[in-house]
């Protein structure tokens, strides 16, 4: 967020550091590793987002930060595809993204359980942090790198916030948000083109690979 706003000459808003704001996406537009992603018909600025997602494994409501990590069934790679030109117009209204996001989300290739990441887990007062290197490639060329431990909000804080006055159920998916430099909105154009292949690799979680369909 900080990088993307800086490219537009904007300062960070203080509220970003006060609560882990999120938006709801479309659970009926989920794609797997190896699937072709349909190119949205009205965009000219298709983007990837390098993320990790957690899958909720235990029902809970008003979950505390200290208990939240116990509700995670596992981790997987997430590509939160974005139509930036559409999203940019929607955000001016102040209601959050909709058609700029709802056409595709990729998850996979595996669900890795927390016990498999013990040696990469740091326990903190704000919840667990995970030392996992993250890389994005377009047509086999590395364009982005980061580490999951650098996220400002922990998954525990995200889960606690999402469950406030709301029940979370098993199989719900919560994305981490984009790791620093993990999208073309931060890196700068050119944006993705039909026929290209995007690979997201996260240490211990595998490689999520999707090609982009023709217009």
C-alpha cells in the first residue's frame, strides 16, 4: 500500500496502521494451479498479487489475537488478480473494490499445515510470523521478491479483526495482502498481457502457476 500510494505522490493514511482493513471477494471465482485465468473483458491493466492465504479450520467468534493462530488449518499461495483501471475508478466512490477484483482468485498448489512450518515460525505478542521467501515471475523472469514475515499485520490480528461480532467458519479463506513489491501497481507497468504465464513461489508452499487467457 505504501509503495502504491508513493507512486501516485500520496502519503500513507494513518487508519491503515490502526486496523487490518479488508474486503470481501468472490468465492465462486476460485482457480487452481494450472488453470487459465480469463482476461477481463473491459480492463487494460491486469495485475497479479503475490500473497499467502490461510484457511480457517475451527469455527470462532470474537477470537482473541492470542488464540487466533489455533484457528488456522493451513497455508496456501494466493494470487489476488486485479483489474487496476476498473479498481481505480471504483475506489474513488469510497466503497472498496468490486468488479476490479471479483473475476478471479487463484489458490494452490497445496495446503500446508502449521506443524510443517514450525522451524519457520516466530511467536510474538501480535501472533505468529512466518519466515518464508516469496517470488513472482512473469514468463519465467523474476519481477518481485519479498518475505511473509515483513507483513505489517499478522494473520492472528487479521483473524481477530475479521471475527469481531462475526462468526468465522471452517474453509473460509483469508489472504495476507500483497507482500511488498508483489504487484505491478507497485513495480510499474507494463501490465499483464493475454497469453502470459505468472508464477508465484513461496518457500515450503510450492509454486502457483497460471496462464492468462486471450481477450
